[in-house]
């Protein structure tokens, strides 16, 4: 967290900004380090944390006209990260999100994942003519994002999903007539290496959270998965990471089974939104 705050406070911007931190379980030493920076620190019990609910709390406790959200383990990679995200909020753009770069310890499967989702080309997303967006149409990431406060007031984060609150927010913003953009010139270092167990749990939660939201057909999901696996195999071969190929098969099978079970049965211990709210309705 110290590295993240140092990167935030060395940003080159032509405007003033404040930093609000909502903490849900850091150690006393970590809290003392945070207090070494000019931040407004607010602590909540870990049991009350929720991806959408906590981000709404951050927005409520801040005062700026533009809101930037940054996960505690996402470190801005350049001194113009903040400027790039803010200036991408042009007319009718509800929000923007940054490119995620792998950390030096990232394994090749994570490097390919980030390369696939966060490439060098910018993107602008609008509601498709059908009014039923697929996952690619509403992809958004709150690991590092920005939005105008007026938009957040109109389209707050949902607090009844265990994760994927950013996809729901993008869906709601698109249905309200806004656009969202991907700004690859704004970069953060952010990556996690997963065990098969944590990978399964994460993808089950993801599948459960997205139940009833995305319009992707099972055929679309399978086709996209096959393209991804073939691309990943090619990536490993190009890197000469041949020893990772057998593990890749187990890895992708674990992701697919977890997501499918979540999509079909939800997450039994938490409330999952199964219908999509539309501010335009």
C-alpha cells in the first residue's frame, strides 16, 4: 500500500486532488504507514466490506467532481496515470478504466490473461442496437477507474453482488445512454498468481455475480473460450514455456467449471442479483 500511495502522490497533474482510503483489516503497522501520507482514512469492519457498497462509501466521503477508484494493490506505473484517466472523460463518457500490467513475478498464464484483456489499443463501448450487451460490450474494471461524480449520483454501484460490480455499473451506465472507455495510456501494475483452488472460487463467484446480466449464449461462451485457449497455447509456445502447457489445460478447465457452476447455481452463501436494473426503464 505504501508503494501505491507514493505513486499516487507523485502524479503530475494540473489540478488538486484528495485521497480517501477505506480500510477493512490492515495491520497496525500498515495503518501507521498510511497515516504517513495526507490521506483521509476511514476504517470499516472486514465483514461489512462489499465491492459495490465500499466504493459507494468512498464516493460519499470524497468531495471532488471526478472520482478515481484504485485497488490497494494496484500501483500506478507512470506519473501521468491520473491525468490520462481524467482527461478521457469526454462528453457522454460515464467512466474510463486503465490498463493493467503484470508484476515481475506474474506467471505466464496471468501475463497472457492481462495481455488479452488489457491490450495497447483504446476502446469505446456503447449499448448495442439490440439493447442486450454481451460481456465484451460492458467490460469495465474498478481496479483502476474514473468517473464523473454526477454520473455516480445517477448510476451508483450496486451493493447486492459479491463481485463484478464494475460490469453491472457499466451495464447500468450504457442503459442510461452513456459510453465507457478503456484508456491504455493510463497504466497500473496489478497481477495475482492463483492456485487452482482460488481460481475455482474466484470464477465461481464471477459466474454467480453475472447470472442474468450478460446476453452471451452458451455457444458464444464456448467459442470465446476455445479462441482464448488456442491463443494462450500459442503464447506459451512463443515464450518457449512448454512446461506450462499441461498445467494450462487444468487451469482453464478449472476456470470454466467454476464459472459454469456459478452461472448455473449461484453462490449459496451470498445474495446474488439475478436481474439487471436499468436506469432508463
